[in-house]
């Protein structure tokens, strides 16, 4: 019954902003590590960010300073605020629950460490 549903994707101009939402059910997001991943055309799926049950966060170097992960415990939702978007941010963005308890670089280095995935939401950054 675990489900993760992403929303908020769309077309945005370079330099613009977008906020993605990951609505979870079947578990509470403040009891697990939840991460964001993305997959661009022709590229491997890569980790973007994660947040742990205790609120520890991690960001990939490619998005550090531009993206912010956060959580709304009351609504059991994890967000990814994306600012200063670049064309290279274009990808399908996925949220996922981790098998493990820590949010570190290694947590999002391997998508196989996540046990449940959403279906993704497409973000297109183009003028």
C-alpha cells in the first residue's frame, strides 16, 4: 500500500522556479529517508537530494544552492523547491523511499537503495 505520487512538473524558462511535491501514503515521511532523483534523456538516473527522518538533508553538487528539499509532516508530503533552473535540469523527476536510515551522499548515489518509487513528473526547462 506504499505509494508516492509526484506532481508540479511542467515547462519553465531558464532562470525560473518550480516546486515539486511528493505525496506519500502507506508510511509517514518523517519516519523514513525520502529522496529525489532525476533522469534526463539519454542519461543515467541520478540522485538529486534526500531528507532523513531527523531532518538531515543532502544535495548533489549539481543542484546545491539552487534546490531545497523540505517536508510537511501534517500532509505527509516532501517538496523539492527548484530555483534558477537550467536547461540541463530537464528530466523526469522521481521521489523514492530509502531502504536505509541515513541521508548522505551514498544514499542517493545508487537508486537501488530505494525500495519504493513514484511514477515521476516531467520538468522541461526551455526558452
